[in-house]
C-alpha cells in the first residue's frame, strides 16, 4: 500500500456516514418545476435522473485516481423519497441509534420538514404498497412470516456484464435510435410504449455523459491550479479519461475502471437497488485491457494494483442507504452488497483464472475493507493454487473472500433456462444469489420465516403472540396420529403463505414497472434496448423472482424433536410438549437437555435429521419454484438470511428443538448454533443432502480457531474440504477464523476491537457494529478445532 492509497484508505475509514438531502432536494425541485408534467412516466424518470446528474455536487479527493460520488462527499448518503419518505421521527432514529447510525444535520431536517415530506408524503412507492396490498398480506408481514425488500428499496440486485466495456453511451444511443426506427406502429400495440421507454434510455445516457463531462471540466481546472508537476499530469490524464468514457468505449485499463465506476454511480443514483449494482466478473472484464496495456508499456503491475486499490476505496465510500423498521431489522448494515467475482470459467468452459485474478486477491488482502464484498468462483478446472491463495486471506480473520462453486452455479442457471454461455459468464451477487450477469433482472422479494409456520401449525393456524387466526386451521396437534400429519399441517401453512407472498410480489412488480422505471439501468442490461422494455418491466433477457427461505436448520431440528419424542419414543405427549413450549422451558431443564443433547440434529451427518431437512426443502421448493411472475419469468427459491434470522427469531416463541423464545434462528443453511458436534466434514455432508442445483443460492457459514489454519497443511486440508463439498454440488461456503474469547472481549470492550471484522451472513462487518443479539448469535456458532 503506497502513501497515496494509505491516505485515501485512512480518509475513507475515518469518514462518518451522514445523510445527504442533495438527491432528494434535486428530485423534488425537478418535479415541482413541472417541466415534465405531460411527459410519459419513463421519460419523466429519465429527465429527473439527468437533472440530478447535471446538478449534483462534483466531489474529487486530492489523491483520487477514480472519480465520482453519489453524494456531495464520501459516505454522504442520499435518500430516495419517491420510494420511501423518511419522517422526521425516522431521521431522529437514524441519527440516534447506537449501531449503523447516520449523522443528520439540522439543515437536512429543515429541508425534509419544509420541502421533501410535504411534496412526497402520500406519493411514495412504500405508501402505495401498503395502501394496495391485501389485508392478509399485511397481517402476515406484520406477524413476521415474511418481509418485503421493496418496502424501502427498489428492485435491482444485478451485476454488470461486458457490454459497457465494448460500447459507450453514444453507441447505445445509436442502438436506441435504430430500434425506434424499426418499431412497427401498424401491428405492435405496444410500439408507442416501447418508443417512450427507448427515448427515456437515450435521455438517461445523455445525463451520464453530462456527469462525466462535468468531472472532466473540474479535473481540468484542478490541473491548471496544481503546482506539483506529476499530479498535474495525472489530473490532465483523468480529465481526458472522463472525456472519453463513458460516452465512448474504454480503451485502457484505467478507462475501463472509470467506465464501470461512472455506471455504478449512475445506477445507485437513479434508484437504490437492493442489493447494490456490482462489477460481477471483474478479472474477466479487465483482463484484456490489462494485458494490452502491459504489452504496450502503458501500464505496470504496480500501477494496475494502485488503480485497483483506489477503485476498492470508492466502494467503501458508499454506505447502504439507511433503513428503518422491519427493513433495518432484516439487514441493518452499512454494507451495500456489491460482490466482486474472481475466477470461475470462461464462456467456452475453460479455466478463467489469470494473473489479474491473483492481483485482485492481493488487493483484497491488502485493503482489508468491508466494501466491496469479494468472492472466488471455484471450478474443478481452477488450480489448487487459486483456492489456497484465497484461503490464506480467509485465515487472516477478515471473513473475505467467500467461496462459491462455479460449476454448481452454471448448472443452476442452465436448469433455470439460461444458455450455457450466459450461465458460464454469470455468478453470484448480493450475498449468494446466482444470476446471468448483465442479462438478468433477478429480484429478491424478501425473507420467508419457515419455523414460524411450525409455530402456527402447532396452534391450529393461530399466532400465539397475538391470538390472531393468521393461517388455515390445520387441526389440533394433540390429535395428530403420526408425524406425517404434523408435516402435512406445516406444509399447508407453507403453501397458504407462499400463495399470499407471491400474490403480493406480483402486485409489487406491476407497481414498480408502472411507477418506477429505471431507464439508466436498462441501458446496461442486455435486451432491454432490443425489447424496448424497462428493466423493471421484463426488458432483460432473463427475469427471475426469488423468495429467501430462513431458518432451515431450526425448523428441521424442531420437527426432528417432535418426531423423535412424541411419535417414535413416545416419551412425552403432544399436549405436554406444548405446555413445555408455552412455559419457555422454565422448570423443564432436564427435558430441554434431552432435546439439546439426545435428539437428532441437522449438521451431524445424521440421516434421521437430514431426512427431515430434505422433506422441508422439497416442500419449500414445490411451493415456490416455477410460479409465474409478471415479467415473463418465474419464482425461484434460495436460502439465506442476511440478519433476518435474528428478527424472525424475535417473533417466535420456544421451539421444540430446545431453542428459547425470541432467540435467533439458524442462519442460511448452517446448522442451529452449537448443534453441529461432529466436525466440519459432517456439516458439509449434511448440507449436501439438499439439492443446491434447484436453488438460486444457499449460504453455509463455518467458524474455525485460528490455529487450525495457521500453517500450509491446515490450508491444504480446508481446500480439500471445500473441493469435496463442491463435488457434492454445494453452492457456497464461508468462514470465520476467530476464537470465542476474542469475540466475548470485543463485545465487552468494543473500543479496543474497532477493527475486528467477522463474517455475518453473506457479508462481513465490524463486530462492534452488530447488535448485541447478532453478536451473541455469532459467538454461539460452533467453532471447529480441527478438520
């Protein structure tokens, strides 16, 4: 890390996240002006985007090599009142909470009170959703049966393909014009709507060109005033780069990085997609530029590394927009989930690892930043050197990179209907979610609380927290004659609430398609121009809707406990068991120990428990997979929690596996915290018993003591375990390398452990920034002392 990068990194780490009113104010001013009042909605949205890009502050750090901020300063975070209007009370919560707070100046409060709230209140997407979604959906949402991502964010969750590295905005405008000229106004009833969408994309392209031009002008002025000759030359070169890209296609490594960054800022300024836009296969996109520049003597490896380090810092300058309420509970973090993929295979199916892949791994290790998140795609065609290099970063306790099975991702995407080449060029974004990069709009719609449905089944559809009849009456569990009757009751609750969730998803998709088109994002995703359709309205080549199942381990162990003790061993009646749960195990310590210590548990390669795991998975898969969405695609399943396993646990009473009321659920497809006692290989054998290839992603967390990976033999063993899991079609695995004592000390003395980073779910975070509940959950996870 040279002195420049050290300064940039230090300033990024020290910058305090703050709330900026700039975007909200510019957006409000635009709509108040009435200049686009008669224009179609897509063109209104494009003009609003262009207005923001032409008027927002230009922020350039004295040391920067890559330019562009979405706020007026690093970590100055915009708001999106057209999606969610934060109240003055929200602003107080955001500024005053102990964890993941944003500074809110009095001037921001004044602008919100006097301009933003009066104009947008009653007109946001969030208010529209809650006004139109049916009562049964809202009851399930408030009971914690599922969450809704679009409640405070917009659809997004996609990664960039290769298009922007081959075509500039002017090239895309030429494509748009050709598509408009080819529209058939005689036979196509949607021709006028397509024309509006296409014209909106052209306006958005102009807005981005203007944004880059404004940076070029600012850099030219800085160069004129710069006394240092070397920096003056750099500033002049940066200005020339901003004149070139993204109006035109990039020609060099530096231009390619700047191209992506301008596009990234454009996407997350237009709307706040959940999760953040990201570069996807970065080593594959940049490698041709890297090799060409090296060969022509325009670039050295040292210069390339410096540029990549500067690029990394740009991500770290962008906290996720603030969340409140349930949305904060399901994912309260500064991390915006831009996940950079490294490795994997080429479109032709060959080993994609190259020297730039290793250079990027060096940058990940050296920068040690929360953002961007990083992962390696590991294929059987990749060399062992690659996975071992990644694991040597993992053993530093950083929580990055996570490890993904490239061969499984390809099979998952092909099963979903993607072409083989598109699948091979895809990967994972957000936490673990698979997609065809640059060609797919895959919406994450929210988390689904699988164990809550068992609680409803055990109370004949009544939520014991409220007394409401939320689910169908599936019978008095005391009258169930066998385990199949119990499983049938749970499955009926599942089917009922999946129906409610999908009905809501389809309504929300239509609202976003009509009210919140994203013409700039649509420019960047294949087939939106050719189809004349917006990204939010089915314009992409592939259109998938995901529902994320949570608590797989918890519901498996709870069902296993009932099967074992009520129906097989008959050591307790269902009536007595329900009484124990109502008492939250108070006065029943011996029975609780029996549940914890002498009952089949998922994660131990125990067929008795794992067979139930498979039943639960199959029921969830059947309930969701293939159900149509409104964009020409279908619903799929994945299994990940972010931090929602903590929130979902808070709305569930005691469970039959021995879990006390309000405690977190299992996370991802990981076993219940502390339930896996037969070592890490038993965990992966259990986890491999579900069919990962029929999901869009699964998340498996493991924790090791540092000494296990302290030497090369330890790294080799872990690499072999990962390879073994992936041969069984496991999708993903990630590691915390830390001991319990360190975590307990960090919780007690946070000021002494400000830089302690842990793997939470599909992302890493500072341990001291996590809630106490989440800290305790991570501490309780099984720590493996050997492999």
